[in-house]
C-alpha cells in the first residue's frame, strides 16, 4: 500500500505540474526541483535534530526500565493489552513504553512522545516473527499514535494566545472531541482488520475509566477559572514532564540503579535510531514536497468548493482546507497554513477557528509512519496506512462539523 501511495505522490505531482505549465507557469519545474532538494535536506536536518531528543529520552527510558517503572505500568494495563495485543507476550517491556508514549501524546508533549514510541516499536519488533512486515501489535500502536487523543493542545492554544485571541481555549473541547473520534475510528478499523473482540468487559471497563478521567479533566478545564486555564496552557504539561524525569531518577537511586550509566547506555541507542530513520524520512518528505508543490492540493480545494456551491453547502470552512490536506502529510506545513489562516482572516475568525481545530484533530500520519516503521526497518506496513488515513478523515470531518457547533464570534 505504501509503495503505491509513494509512487502516486510523484505521478500525480507530475500531472499537476504539467497542468500548471500549460496554464502559463513554466517556472513550476524549477520550483519542483528546488523543493525536492530542500525537503531532502530538511529530512536530514530533522533526523539530526531528533538525535539529541532521542538520546535524552531513550536514556531516561533506560533508567525507567532498570528501575522497574515500565514493569509497574505494564502490570496496570496488562489485562487490556492481553485483549488488544494478544500476539505480544504478557511480560513484554513494550507495554510500559506504549503507556508512556500515549500519556505524552495526551499531554501534547511531542518531543517526549516520539522517542517513547520508537522505543515501543523496537521492543515490539523483538517479538515480530516477520521482521520486514509490520505485526498486528505494531499496526495497532502506530494507528493509535497517528490519531492520538490530545488532552492539552498546548501549541495551538499558545499560537492563538500570541496572535491576540480573546478566548484562546475556545478550541479546546472541539479538538478533544475530534481527536477522540479519530482515535476511536482508527482503533475500530484496526480491530475489524485483525478480528479483535473489543466488545468485552475488560476493554469496556478500561474505556469507561479513560472516559471518566478525560471528562474530569475536561470539566476542570472548561468550567474552571480563567487563571486555571492559562496555568494549564502555559505550564501544565511541562510541569508533568519535569516531574516525570525527577520520579525516574529518584526511584532509580532508591533501587540502587546506576542512573548515570544507564542513561548513557540508553542515549547510545538513541543515536543509532536517529541515523537509521534518515532514508525513510528522505523518501517520504521528498515525495510529499513534490506532491504539495505541484499544485494538486490547490486543484482539490477548488474542486471541493465548486461541489459545495453546486449543492448549496456552506463554504465558510474552505479557507481552512489547506491545513486539513497538509496535516497528514506535513506537520510544519499544516502549522504554517494554520498560522497563515489566522493572520489573513483574523485569529478569532471562523476559518481560523476551523484551521486550529483541524490542526489538533489528528497527527502527521506519514511522518509517524516513516519514523516508527523506519526505526525498525519495516517496509511492508500492511493495513497500517489505510486505517490511519481513515482515522484522519474521520477526525478532520468531525473537526469541521464541530466548528460550526462551537464557534462563537
């Protein structure tokens, strides 16, 4: 599947470039060449920039592993994992890494989530009997990751605040709902492909607990004072991150772990991982850059607007579609389009509101897929990409629909 989509980006991009050329824009070929080389350079830079982050967090995870923290976390959710990942041994250390990755995503801590996710993929790979092909557990983990529920969309709230929004947190609840729908659709689609029985008491119990926790925090955020909301936006997630680091080190020392040596051992693994993902990132980011620069996305947006006009559907959301189209392809590109929409239409305008909700509704699927599967050298991703894209579509449609419900000028 990934093989055909990767080729489609280039073939469709070439068709779009031909259209632009015959429409009076012969400079498109030079622009395409420039963007290909720039994206290849960017892929290398991303990998190098990830090196320090990977070294740090994999070093901290090594301390957590040797201190028994990951084992404690695994035991807490072992009944659930036995149901949704039956092919993974019940004592696998991957479960602890998965829990910490999901927790980091929920809190909007992307820099912490990626190294934890890569570590989980590596641990799952040790139990994969077909090393070049994604296992069921790896697919489920990747899809949940690419559509992960975000409880504190810190970056989006900060951009809205910095650009002068009168109510930066207005997008909080629609983003939470959109990411929840995206995750649910992704999980159900994978469960159907893998024939998992998800209608059992164990899964329902854990789902109810998760919903209760999210509801409690949401209520505190939505109905708490403005000061409390600003406090959560500015330092909530980062405080938890720093506290987590302190807990890792303190428990390690208490259990007689040489925390410094274990950190160094984990950091060495981080360096190797950062180097290994370079080819996968180059392949994916150059294809995406070619497709984006060819003008195909603009043609799609124009087509959607004409279809909506034909059926007399409100088109106020259309200016936010560039963010929606770019989100699965490029995190930085989607973020740039969101900011541009805020600046052009006004941060408290409807298009800017939709753009912000869409930006928070799902993850950058192709980047996650390239990094996670590239880290363990998997080329056959099976049904991972279709399920992840289905979750993206569900999240984006939900984000646009809820924007009409929750937006107030």
